C-alpha cells in the first residue's frame, strides 16, 4: 500500500523532530541564561554599576550634601 519513499520521508521528519526540538530547547535556555538584559530600563547598565544620580542620592542620604547642593547637582545631571 505504501511505497518505500513515504517511509523514508517520515523517518527523516521524525529524526528532525527527535533531535531538533531538544536542540532548540537547549539553545533557548543558553540564550536566556547568558544573553538576557540585566536591567529592563537600560540593558547597558549592569546591576553592580551605579548611575551618577544613584551616587548623588547616596551622598545626600549619608548627609555629605545639603538639600540645596543636592538639588543643584541633580538638576545639573538631569540637564545632560
């Protein structure tokens, strides 16, 4: 009823499914683990890097700057 060509075609498709799907899953997992952005707002900034505004806020929180100094420097940074 079926000739040999059909069986060979189905065998090839089955082999692609058996090797292709797990391979795609492994590739997707590796891509997710190693190439995902660190920060959704700005993927160029890594979590350990702080922006100048973060550093300024920390200085103000420690009491190194007065309120007026903080506001002036914040405005200067945000103008850039």
